[in-house]
C-alpha cells in the first residue's frame, strides 16, 4: 500500500481550502450616501467592495425636492423657515425608512457649504439628528472640491473622458479629471438659479425679484443668454482649454440638467450641440417649461459653442453616487 497518498491528503485538502479562502471575492458593504444640495436632498444606496471602494451594484438612488435655496432667496434675514426645516426633516425620516428597508449598514450624510448661509442651519442639523439619528456633516470648501473632483474622475473614467461639465442649480464647474495632475476645477457660483436671474433682469428687463417666469423667451433673448454663457466659458483656465483642443477629446456631463428626460433620451447617451439647439427652439414659445431647464440648456449651449464641444456624453454618475466610493468617508 502506498502510504504517501494518505499522509499527503490532509495537506492537500488544507492547501485547497486555504486557496479557496484567498481567491474568495471581498465582502461588499451596503452603504447609503445622502447629500443636501441646493433645493434637493439626493441619496444613493449601493453594495460597495470593501477592499477597493468599487460599486458592485446600485440598489436605489434619486433626489427629493426640499426648497432650501428658494427659501433662503426669499428670506430677508438669511434664515430657514419652519416649513422648510419641517419638510427637510420629513425627507430624512423617509430616507431612514429606505435605509432600514435596504438594510444599509453605514450611512454618510453631507451638506454643501452654501447651507451655512442660513444662520440657523445648525437648528436643521440638530432636528435631523434628534428625529432620525442621522448626522449631517457640512463640507468645507476644500472637502467639497475634493468630492466634486473625485466624482468627476469616477464618471469620466467609465467612458474614458478626461473633462467633465457639471451644471447644477447653484453653480457650474468645468473639471479636468486627471488623477496624475490632481484637481483642476473651474468652479463658479453662477449656476442655473443665478442664470435665471440674469436672463430675467438683464436680458428681459424685468423687475428684480419679479415672480414672472422667463418663458416664453424670444430667439433674440436666447442669443443674448448664449453670448453671456460664452463669456463665462472664456474664463475657463487654459490647462482645461488646452486639453479640449486635443483631437477627439470627449466631454462628460453630470449635474441636475443632465438628469432631465431630454438629456437622457438618447440610447447612446450622447447629446450633440445641434440637437440641444433644436430642443431650445421647441421650448421658446411655451410657458410650461421650467425656468431652470431653459437656463441650464442655454448655459450648456453657450459653453459648447465657446469651447468647440460638439458632443457631450451624459453620465448618471453624480456627486452623491461618488460619495459611496470616496474612501476618506468610509475608512
């Protein structure tokens, strides 16, 4: 009898079991990210690989209207009203239910620095903590920039594009998502909300704080808005403009505007400049469209004209989803 076979079997079995453990995929952690941004509270839930902070799969994400910016714009003492505090508290209670439903083991909630404009923002944070147990961290400007850059880097790496155009309600950004050279962000607090005010007060000569909408808007007024958007685009840093001049460099679009049905309508997720222009022409004569939608479209078209961008690849990856993969928040 060959005893070597029997004496070596336990060793082989142990080695095989060890190799199975080593090769076993890393466990995923179910995370929930929440972001208070402008007039919305955005959230995302996903399973994330604990070793490399890569998403395994999305489970739930979206945005719910809070009206914070609109509330502050109408406030003379820069204070959040009781109604908005109550509404935001209610949204967080709903998010707590979502967390329990999906059994998210970890939650991170942040607020943009603009929330601190309200002198009673601390009251809102305390109410949320007391009623839901969720702590909201107000980002510093440096933390906000890091989060936006990281999110842009994730969004662009998925479609191999180095430049990201982020059009939000409170600001716009042009980001060079280059991990080797670090953050290159052209950020201006002149997003769709401010652009609406410009179109209303300067282009259409309506009274300050007028309740009138900008729609319908004439072709002349649209062209005036595009001209100003081109002026804003000319202030984009040369390092980003030089990148855009390279042949075949595509651009990724993220932010509130690029989540609208029009932007997501194409199966290939490509928005071309002429298609956007025709979309605007169709909206000129109607008063049923959102002022923010029209202002965002004009802003994007002006940037595309000035920076010679023919097509933008629309990404569903926003900063809230990016939070799920931001290692500094979870380790």
